[in-house]
C-alpha cells in the first residue's frame, strides 16, 4: 500500500511539474531523445545506461529546483534577498547537472567517433 501511495505521489508531482514548467517539458523531451541516441552513441551497455542516467539525474535536479521555487513563492512573492539566493542556488544546481550531462555526452560522442 505504501508503494502504491508513493507511486501516485510521484505521478502527481511529475504531472504537475510537466504542466507548470517549460524546463521540465524540455528535459522530458531530452529523456525521450536520449533513449535511441544512447543506443547509437554508447559504445557499451554500461555507457548507454550512463547516458540515459545522466539525463535522469538532470531531470531530478530540475524537479528539486522547481519544488524549491514553488515553495519559496508560496512563502512570499515579495522581493526577498535570502529567498533570491536560495533560488539562485537551485538554478546553479541545475547548471552543474547540465554541465555533468554535457560532459558525459561529449566524451561518449568523442569515443564513438574515435577522437578519444
């Protein structure tokens, strides 16, 4: 029963985030595209899993950032320096996750074409 409730909560959160955030929609598209591209670019089964996994990691960080932003906006819509810094840190986390994803995909592509 607990697993079922957790699954329903997961679905509800993903559905809400997808409807309300363009970045989530873009990353879901990236996830869908990563499945066949990982098969083409990945040089081993493990590398293919890594390629898809790093996109899933990016989606997870974006979901956490969205949750932080929604909670912060619920607290106050007024300009607040501390809340602004918290939102900036969430955005920075997404930026770092994007950098990690880009590096993994870049290295994998370089391996596929024989540069590495």
